[in-house]
C-alpha cells in the first residue's frame, strides 16, 4: 500500500503511523525470536541435569532394594536372602571393626566368602560397573556411618570412584539414602557426572 501524500508531496501522518507500526512489529518479532532462541539454548542443560539426577536416583534406589542372589550363598543365622540396602549395610556398620560378621557372602569376583563390608564394596562396584560403567558414566558411591554418640562420620567402605566427580565438575546426586542401624545412621549417596 502506497503511503498517502499531501499536496506538497510529503508523507501524511497516516502513512507515517503505518511505517512506525511496521517498524514496531519487526522489532517485536525480532525480540520474540531472540527470546525463543535463548530459551531453546538454555533448556538443553536443564534437560541433561534432570536426566542425570533421575538416573542417579533410580540407580541408587534399585541398588538399595537389591536382594542378594542365591549364587552369593550368604551364610547367616537369619532366614531369607539379605537386601543390600538393609541387611548387608546394617551388618557392615555393626561389625565393621571385627573380623567376622553375620553375613558371609561369596564375592562376585573371586567366589570366596567375604565379611559383609568387603562383600558390600565388591557387590556395589560390580553392580555399578555393569550398569553405569557399561554406559560410560563417571560416578562416585559413598557410604558413611554417623554414630549416635556424635562422633565423626566414618566411611564404612572405601568410596567407589570411576572417572571421578569432583565438586568443581558438573555433577548430580541421587540424594541421601539413609539407613538407621544399631551402630548409627548410614548415609549412602551416588554422584553422577559427564
């Protein structure tokens, strides 16, 4: 549409307003596109973080609910197969400083009967290696006992570290999975990073 001109050949006010309106519309569209591009670029890290957190939580949850298979032949005075997230961790926390424990389970590597703490470390390392390790994920597993007497926290097993997830690296946690035992509170956590 051609702008209207007055008798002297100048643009009329109506034509000027149409031109300003078009400029405003172009600016708004450009700002909208810029906002959409910014939002699209920022959403990817959030999606990645959400996926990593979900994977860490679900892996840890499954690990804590895992019942030791009959192949491990856990010798115990108790009936039934022990759970890692209850029976074995509690036994390890209670008997960590003595040579024997209630549960003596076969190592997934050597097949020898081990103290519950040694079995716990090997079983968790074995399970994480077969899941997260096969997906080339870097991870850390920590299990520490917080005694009821207010003493310092004690690692009941050596941290299991594959690739490492230092605090300066972008990492996500499963959150704490606490287990109340006779020896104190055992806090378990899994960290994942890229």
